[in-house]
């Protein structure tokens, strides 16, 4: 699994708060099925800051 930083580098980020991104059009057209790494990210709210220790 790739990190969020690696994933952001592959996607066109339209907004960070809330986070919205999509793959470039040429990658969507490359295959009938969209690979999981190229899924759209659509969020309607901010991402929560979670405490890993809790």
C-alpha cells in the first residue's frame, strides 16, 4: 500500500480541506477498469486528526 504522499503525487489535487483529488484523464482512459490506485477521492468534510496512541 502506498503512502498518502505517494498517492497525492499521482493525483490531481483540487482541494486539501476537504481533500478532493482525481487521476489524470489519460490514466482513466488507459483501461476499461479503473485501478484502485487511481480511484477518485471525494470528501465533504475535513479529515479528523486521530491520536494513534489512543
